[in-house]
């Protein structure tokens, strides 16, 4: 899709509110704002793919992005979900390596694109910002490692139970999860049919209710027990 037009003032104001850039001075923010582009990403569209070259960092201005890795057998596994105000895509820039994951819009989204050269230049000029970016990157790598560990050592029902409990903790309306079975399967790293079968078993056992794109958790204790098996 074509770039979205936004004034330099509005873009600078937005970047100033992004946590990663709190320590940037006005001059640095203006540098980033002048070279940045704003792009619309329709729901279920990819911003970039795993192994693509890393040419920019991104900040979500609106919407929600899922970060996925593709396993050796072709399955997609969600390792992170990011929302407005979060910066991502920096690992490929810092390591000068291809993308380690793909980025998929969960909703109609809008991202600010920050070119590689200017982004890295401002990080080098502002050690506090560089440190913050490295801290965020380390946290995400830990989360990614935990997801991959679960994929290797836990069976599909245990992984699904863990994901449901994790989504429940993050939900504003506790016990009520809005997610399609396709999206849930990507979180777990299994086929949609496998996810549907497990959810059906738990629905019949009274642990949860399912609807179109919706899951209501009724028995957290049962899910916690299954998550540890």
C-alpha cells in the first residue's frame, strides 16, 4: 500500500511518546521524523518475512503486529505480539543479519518505518537509548527462547493451556479471549485442526466455552494442571 502522509510535527510528537525514544533530544527526534515513512498494513498482511534483509526498524502507530518464526517443518509459531508505541525489527539492524522472524498484522495497522542508517546513527549518539533498545531486545529473546523451549519439551495440549493462561493474564477482560483458532494455532505451533480438537475436548469437560473467534475460560485450575503435564 502507498505511504500514509503525516505532518512532521505530528510524527515528531508521536516518536517523543515512544518509550524507547524518551531520552532522545528534539534534534534527534527531528532527524528520525524527517526520514521516517508511515505505512498502512491491512489485517493478515505481512510487513516483512523471516530471512528478509534488515533495512529498517519499525514503531507501531496503530493496530497490532504478531512476530512469528517458521520452524524446520514449516509450522509458524508466534513468539511475540506488539501493540501501539512498541518498536521492533531492530535485531536485524544491530546484528547486520537477515530477519530472524516475520511480522504479521493482526489488525489493520499503521507503522512508522525508520531507515537503518539514521536509526543506528541516533542509537550510537545516545547511549541511554541504545541501552534501552538492548534491554527490550533481550527481554524479547528470552520470551522467544521460552516459546521455543515449550515447542520442544511440551506436548500440544500443554502448550495450548500455557498460551491460553498467558493470553488470559494479558486480557483486559479476564477469562475472555478474542482470537481465532487459526491465530491460536500459530501461537501453539500446531495445525488448526489439532487446536480445534483440543479445545473441543476441554469444552466438553467444562473448562472453557468457544465461539467464533472467542474463548471464555471457565476453569483456570484445570488449564494450569494441564500446562504442567
